[in-house]
C-alpha cells in the first residue's frame, strides 16, 4: 500500500501559532453534579514513580496477582484511574511534568541538554513553602539534580551506586531513615526507581528464579525477538537474550514484584509511625513500555502510542476516602500537582496545566478533557481526547531516528559493509544499509500524520487520516490551539543548559540510552522534514514474510533443545525458504529483506545437519548476493 503523508503539520502548527497567536481553546467547565467528599489535609504525602511500568502487568489492572500484591492491596483502599497518560514516552520530560504540572512543550525540558527554568516552580517548592519537609530519593539517570529536579527538596538523593545495588534495594532504607527523622513534621516524600526498567534481569536472584518458573506460552511476537537482535540498543539492554516474549515478560514482572515488596516495607513504616490513616499516597509511572506492540522495538522513548504513554495511577486519599472508585475518564500525570495542592489546602497555582483529580472523585465533570504529549526523539506531538488521538508527522527523517535511537545493524550474510553504511552512535561504530533497508525499518518507524478512534481502536492499528478527513481536520485544528498555548507558556520558562556529568552519562548508557538529542541535532530539522514529508512511501504487504518468520523461529527454538524431535525440520525450513523466495520475486524492490532471512535458513539447516537441493534461492543465500 502507498502511504501518503499529510502536509507538514508539525511545522505549520508552530508557524501558525507564532504568526496569528493561538487561543487557549479551553472548553467551558463541565456541569457539576456531585457532592464533595470530605478529606483531611494530608500530614504525609508520598508520590511514587515506578519507572517504565505498564499498567496491565499489575493485578489491579488485570495482570497476574503474584506480580504486585502490595500495590493491589493499596488499590482496594484507593481511587484507581484506568486511562491515565504520560505526556512523553521517556523519563526526563515526563517526570518534569509530574513534578511541575506543565506539559513538556510548556516546561521545555525535552532533551538531555536542558534544565528546568529558574522561573518554574516545582511541586516540592510549593509544598515546602507551605510547611512540608520535603525529601526525594531517586534512581538517578534522567531524574537527577542536574536537570532541576532537586528544586524545593530539603533532601535530594540521586547518587547511584557504582558497584552495589541500586533501585529500591538502595533507596528504600535511606528513605525510611529520612522519614523516621521527621518526627511530627508534615512531609512530602518522592520516590523513583528503575526496578522495572531494562535490563530486565537486574533483579534479586531469588525473585528472578521464582518468576522464571512461570510457564511461557507461544506468542505471535516471538519471531520478532530474533529481529530485535539486529538493533544495537536492544542488544545493549539484553533483549537479544530472550527467545520468547513470555520469557522477557517474566523478567519484567520480576522487577515489578521486587519494587512491590519494597513498597510493602514503606507502607508498613507509615503505619508504624502513625502516618498511614491521613496519608495521601500516589503510585504511578512516567511512561509505559512497548513490547513490539507496533512492530518497532521493546522499550520506550519513541512512539506516542498508548503502549508507551499509558501508566497506572492509584491515588490513596487521606482516610481512604473514595476507596474502590474507578474511573475510565482521560487523565494524565499533568494532573498530579494540582491534585496534591488542592488536598494540601494550597491554591491552584499560577500557570499550572492539568486539573485536580478530585473533580472526578467528587462526581463532577472535567473541564480539561485532553492530554497533550510530545516525543522529542521523533519531533512529534499528540493530542488525545476521550474519543480520538491525533499524532503529528515526525520532524526527523525516519532513518535518522532509527540510527540514533535503535542502532540498526546490517544482518550477517547480507552484503559486505561499505563505507556509506557506516555511522556513529555515541562512541559506538555501527553499520546499516539505509538505502536498501534490509530490516524493513521504514515500514514501522513513525512518519506520517495519524489519527485513531479510541472508542473502537484502543490498540491504535487503523489510521483514519485518509479515511475521515473531516474529523482529522477538526482534531488537527484543536491540536494547533493546544500546541500554541503551551508554546506561549514556555516563553515564560526559558530552559537552562545542563553541564556534562560523566557518571550520569555512564548510567544512561547502562540503561540503554545511547543518545537523546541535543540542541545541535535540532538544527535544520524543518528543512529535513520538508524534504521527505510530502514524498509518497510504499509499504509492502509483509504478511507472508511474517508467517514464514514464525515458522523459522519455531525451528530455531526446536534446534536449541537438544532433546527435540527434528524429523520435520527440513520440510519446515524448506517451506519457509520457498515463501521467502516467492515474496522476493513478487516484491523485487524489497528483495534485500529476504536474503538475510535465507542466509539464516541455511545456518539453521547446517545446525540441523540437513541439506536441500540447490534451487535459486539457496544459491543466492550462499553467495550472499541480491
């Protein structure tokens, strides 16, 4: 099928707002029909961010009960929000929104080179001015003081261990000691951990062993695990170590469970200190995690789909007011500061975006009925409403995105490495044939404008831009207003520049962040965007390839098992190879996607000690020639 991108809305929106100005476009406040619940001013406020936590892995959101028993128990005496979205698919801008109440376009801290404006006031600063003792214990990386996260905290601990444990195993004892020292003070405690973040196997051995005993069922995404091995960033965080998606998810759940156990220690300490009954406790995350949901990667930081934006949001109010209430209304991390401030008896706060969640809890409607999000790594933004999601065209060439944030490598057995295939990723030297694109990255990298109907397509699989141009223009216009409003607000908060920190850079690399953009990368973006945004790009039908990939992966798994029955290996491999060859003949422009697959078939056949006759496809594969 041919994909025809719409005009470059990313550029047009910015220019239109600067030229004529954009009104706020806010809807009228919804009619209020509820009766306000009475809640005590919280003496203890605890905001917990479990980095990279996809909500449906929790029992409270339909996951397996053994993963998160402590959080699930908390949910029974809390208000639970089923449709909470982060404003960005990665840690830095999303946490900045969580702690300032400004979306990424407004606060401006959108890449590793930026620091929060001195003009912006954090939630911690507001609570400190109201008499709260404030302490933060974070896992460092993108939640470090160097970005301005320490503003307003009396104590801010982001010192990761260079040899010992990190995450809650390091943080929680220090946080509990600090909490114990506060005596009768009102406190605001912020906790952040990478326990669920890749690499997924960095979990206490006994917990990892327990979760690895869970049975693993075949998954349609299993074949993609081999494909991911050709993306350097995926190799860097250990994704290549998993042959099945289920094995990876078991390790991911183990990390969640480890964090859950430490939350049990925290909640026990709050009870012992007499702080539990009147505590405000919020458990959430900064973003989700893609598990090949859209065929691109395992991880986050790129896509504006719900797989990377949807987060859990569990709010335990003082006195467990509202316990058991659940809401499917659209809410976001941007709502957290106003919620906390209302409950703490503070004013709404100048310039804060979002809306207090207490409106929903009290049975009122919401006046802020949208979420505005931004992905710096692809230069694209999204406007999400209850019914629709709009995603703007990206502002960088897709292959530039791939090289910087995925690190594609030309598969072995394909072509000799030529000079024009080589590129640098940080201090890594890689090579990828971008012109022939053997991995088919251009099929799955975001590029064109998108719109999805959230009522019927929550998986975001059917792009309606060309199907419903009237609705597209309507939501595009709304997006212009929202984007422009945040741009205007950002003029009040000029971002500072972050100084270099070699240890933090090492931490980010260990977490798989090989580059997150800087000011230099922004230069010339608009011209690059115009160069390709209006070009038609053909996307071939790859279903036959996908089916053959599954069959080949089944044989790959079988051959890894020394006790397996290999009697059908030859026929299965030959059938897949014929399908590859047929697809290449029907799609000659994309034949390079087949040759490395055929070379892999030959490798597996050699491993199985089976031989084929020598049809054309085998000769091609053996010669590694197109």
